[in-house]
C-alpha cells in the first residue's frame, strides 16, 4: 500500500514537471524542471527495485546531460523571454496531432486485460551483480561497440565545434 | 467501478503503460509546440525517458534483465546524441545568432 501511494505521488510530480518543461517560457526553467522529472524517474526505478538504473539515471542524465544543457543555455545567453510565439494555427494543429496520438494509444491499450497484481519489490534482477553478468556475457559485443560510438561522437563534436 | 478502484490500489503493469504513454505524448506536444531548439531537444530526452521507464517496468515484470541492459544502452546513445546535438546548436547560433527553428528552413521544401 505504501509503495502504491509513493507511485502516485511520483507520477504526479513527473507529469507536472514534464508539463512545466514544455510550458515555461524561460529555457533555464525548462532545464530545472527537467532535472526534477529525472529525479522522479529515478524514484520510479527504485520503486521497481532497479537500483543500478536509478543511480545511472541520476549520474548520466541529471549529472552529465543536464549540465551540458545548462552550459549551453548560459553560453548562448538564452535566459530571456524573447521567444516569438508560434502562430495559433500551428499550435492548434500540434495539439490536434498530439490528441490523435493519444486517442490511438488509448484505443489500443484499453483492451488489454488487467495484469495480475504483483509485488515488484521482491526480485533481484535490477541489482548490479545480475545486470553485470548479463551485460558482459549476452551483450558483450554491443557493449564494446558503444565505445566506438562514443569515439565517433567525440570526434564529431570536436569537428563541429571548432572554429573555421 | 470496483475494478477501477482495485486497479488504483495496486501498481500493475498497466499503470506504467499509461504513465509512459502520457509522458511520450507530452514530449511529442513539446516538439510540435515550441520553437526554441533547446526545448525541442529536452522534449526528445523526455520521450527517451518514458520509453526507458516502460522498458524497465516490463523487464521487472517478465523477470528478465535484458530489458534493463537495453535501458543502459539507450542512456549511452542519448548521451552521445546530446553531445553532438548541442555542438550543432552552438554552431548554428554562432552562424545565425538565433536558435529559432523556424529560421532553419533551408531543407524544408
């Protein structure tokens, strides 16, 4: 029962902060609300007993990616509300498109049967021991390939970022 | 009605499916509504995160660690993508003094 209450509190925080990311006018506020939503997602991971993912989510997303975003917002000096608004027609079309996707998802998900109630907190697959075993046996080749991906991304970033 | 109350009282996999769908739709609305390229990027991150959450939930549901390893890989790819994308944004700002995506329409038609 306690975890259920926690689930709904975290979900409300998550949805609210995600909405604020979209609707706040200053980009810096969007970045801060996105950090809040990342922490809420980490709370969800802990609720699912996926501790490794929770820690990695905080380190990688809230720690590294959001710092990059903050640096860019400050470097480009975007902290002002000069963003011109889109025309009302484009906004209406965007909202209609989103609602169409929502209707499609609701229509396809409405028919699924109620999954049996289960306690997510008594399994141990989210622990770092089991994940490490899977990562270094079944997924060894993709794991090594990500290093190549990171090398490519470093070289690409340097090539794009340097002055002529 | 009793069914709904029963469902509200327990975390089933359906709750995670609905939560992820709501997050994904919010992300798509953000991409479509906003004109600031950085906020568009953040909406894309939000969509990736909703998919991550659903993958983790299903991996716990099926008792299979492969799903969580996939989440890990998605995070890796997102980190690389953000680095390259923000470098592109800085480059665009340096050349055009704006990151309004409506001015970047040379490839549109």
